[in-house]
C-alpha cells in the first residue's frame, strides 16, 4: 500500500502564499472602493428608518406621534442624531424609510425582486 504524501512543501508554500496575497489584494480593493461604507449602506439606512418609524407607529395609541413623523419629525430626528449608526450611511434614505414606516407603506426592500 502506497501512502500519498501530498504536494511537495515548496509547491504548497508557494500556492498558500499566492492565495493569501490574492485574498489581501481583493480585500484591499474592496476597502479602497467602499472605504468605511458597506456597498449596501443605502439599504441599511432605509431599513433603519423604516423599522424605527414602524415601531413608533405601532406604539402610538392616539396617532399624534405618527402625524408628527409625517409632518417632518423624521428629518428632525435624523438631524439630531437619533437615527443612529444606520443613518450615517445615507441620511436621505433613512428619512425616506422613516416616512414610509410612519405612513404604513410596505418597505421598498421587501420581496425577492426589487
């Protein structure tokens, strides 16, 4: 019975080094292209605003907070920093999501095909 030894150590080290360098180059390219912002940052911001407004709307018994959100409180909340880290990616998308959530419309990111 013959035992397989695998590739020679020199060839293994060469391929492992090439794979690590290729992975580092791809990671560098992604960081260079998107900096600190993920490529789906607009979707993150929109959903953050949508969820926050939907929660406010759900707990609003008399409807005053919902009316205030629709009258401009969404933009005010974003300016005051109440949108959190999600609003930083795309403030306009956060406000749009907040308005959709306050109005009771379905999220634009819902479903399989957008």
